[in-house]
C-alpha cells in the first residue's frame, strides 16, 4: 500500500515532538481559566509545560491577563532546568509567530498596520510587524479611546520604521490597512469582512475558545486561512468553528498550518488581491523553545 507524503511528514514530526492538546479549565465560577500545556522536544532535547492563569478582566485593573510560568526539564536526565516567566514568553513568541506569518503572507509592499487592542500583545505585535515590513502608518483602535491615545503616545518614535502612530475611534478605519492584527479579549467580532480591503493580511490573536471570535464570518469566508495547528484550531478556534457551524465554510476552507507553508508543502498568497488570515492559538513547542533560549541566555550571563 502506498503511503501519502503527508502521512510520512506527520510521523516524522511525531518523532521530533510530543504535544498533547492543551487543557484550558474554567474556574468553578467560570470567572477565568487555568491552563496546562505539556510538551516534549528532541531539538532542543527538553520537555516541560506552560502553566498559566488567564483572567481576561485583569488589564482593566492594571494586571496582566496571563500569568504563570514555563517549567523546563532536561530530556535525558529529567533534571529541572528553569522556571521562566509565562507572561513574558507568551507575549514574545505570540508576536514573533504573527510576524513570521506576516513575513510570508502579507504583500511585500504592505506599509500600514491596523492594531486592535492596546495591551501587551498590541505592543509586541507592533514591534514584530514593523520588523518584517516597512510600516509607515499605524492605526490603533481600542474599546477605551483614552487607552488607545495613550498607546499611540507611548510608542511614538519607537518603531524600527519610525511609523506614524495614531489612535482612531472607528474600528473600520483601523481595518482599512494593509496588515491588521487583533489582540483583544473580545468575545464578539470586532473586525468585519466588509471593512477589510482586498490584499490585506490579518493576524487573529485574541480569541481562544470555540465560542469566541474577533472576526466575523464574512471575513473568514473571504480569506485564505492558515493556523498554527489544525488539531487545536478545529477544537478551540471560534473564529473558524463558528463559521463552520453556520454552514458558511467547511474544514477544507483552512489552507493548512503555518509550518507546512514554511516547508513549501502548501501555497501561500497567490495574488495581490488575496485576503490572507493567520489564526493564532499558540503551540507549547514554541513556548518551550522560547523559554529554552531565555534559559541559555541567562545561563551564559551567569557564567
């Protein structure tokens, strides 16, 4: 019997890493979530878990939405290596992967960025997107106009491209950019397909459950959709699952995983007027690699 190349690729990946579906447990009163995300890698030879609390209302009180740690262990001896701050790792790797998706999916001449949200992830994404495209204008929208203006003032003159950063009161104005990043805790769509121009690239970052989303069905149906992992996307990504439930798309509408795109196993942008969408949920493998890099850098400094 002939085996498909995709089957062989799956088996090779399983030999390199073990990554069970993460557990996101609601607290007894459904006020927040507790998350445990285990994984094992062979390059680097480590295993461990990210253990976090997720309190979506925290930013309103000046506290991080995500708190916790990444625990690292040596693969060969089981020796605990480090506890690394989970909030810092989450911010760093989430924005870095969105930047990677943008590098490969956004138009080369993309020069404007629409940011939805004014928190830690918005700051990290501003830096990441400006690292991969020559952004000259950033439009920031938030549910609090005061916070959006404060964000624009705080980051003025700090980007690699010295972009002009302005707060906007109308989300439709932020959506009318070459690149759009949503980094909010919204449960309902904040970006609508009718607002997004042909040729735009969108990073959907904030929603993380089957019943929450930041994009409406029209946007998802209009776009070429990529995910970090198909298994988690079809289990947790409301941005994708809700349009499927509505009958607007089926699973084949998702073009594939970002890793497959990087390996040239699937096509990326095929035309300048494509709307490309990267839906981020996060992979513990990325957290472990980022935490390991931080561990090595810290160890080097000590010595």
